[in-house]
C-alpha cells in the first residue's frame, strides 16, 4: 500500500474543473459523467491526472461514462487502496 494520503472527493473535483472547465457546482456525487460532458477519453485524462498528482494508477476499465461522479471517486479510492 502507498504511503500517500488517499485523494479526497474535493481533489478529484478539482481535477475535473481544471482539465475540463466544468463549473465546480455541477460536480456533485450523483451527477452522471456524461451529463457534465466527460466521455471515455476524458476519463482516461482523469486517470492520467490522478497518476501524475497522486502517484498511482486507476485502471481505465473501471471508469464508465454512464457512471456518476461518486462512481469515479469510488474507482479512484479503490485503486488507491490497491496501490
């Protein structure tokens, strides 16, 4: 397991805001990723940003555009625990 601190929901939201110019108030746990215009390529960019910022991989097969922001965060925290 990594010695790093687990990313917070807010930190993942910041990545979405910074990379995709999504207004912060639209990034809530139950919003569907497609509804904030995050497609599969965008989710790969999120995974790469997580790796760069936090130092662990998020398996892209765990990221689904039909999921919610909470699902994305769950995938990130699961990957963190596995690192």
